């Protein structure tokens, strides 16, 4: 059994780290960083909690940024599944607003009651 020199061991670890970082970057390619430089056609399966439009500027491309609990995804603007995700988010958000917002009448009644 031969013993590796510290220099050889360090090189091996450096190569492993580089390979791991490249693989990790490829896996996260569609996820949002500071702006979307590319979009992915892979459908987002997580529930959407928000979205924003990104207009092309400098190195950033036109994209819809779908926000989930854990990530932001760069999605194509004209993809039908992206539109469906946004509509689903809007419907869910509207339903939540209707169930959580007190009506104007109930606010007036509550405000006019003596303390």
C-alpha cells in the first residue's frame, strides 16, 4: 500500500470539489439567481406563492420568475403551463383574500360599537 503525498491528496480533493460544483450548478440551472440569464421548459411542480416578470436587459432574458417556498424558477414567458401556474396562484390568492378580509359592513359595525 502506497501513501499519497499531501500535494497529490490536495489535487484529488480539488478535482472532486470542482466536479461537484459543476454538477450542482447544472442541477440548479433553472433556479433564479440575481436575474434569469436563461429559462427552463421543465415544469415547476411546487406550489407557487408569487411571481414576477423580468424584461430583457443586459445579460438578463425575458422570463416569468415563479416563486415557491424554497426557490425561484426562471420560466418561459409564453409557455402555457406557466400561464396556468399564474392563474392557479391568482385563484388561490383571491379565495384566501375573500375568506380572510372582513367585509366593509362588519368593519363599520365593529367600529361603531361602544367600548
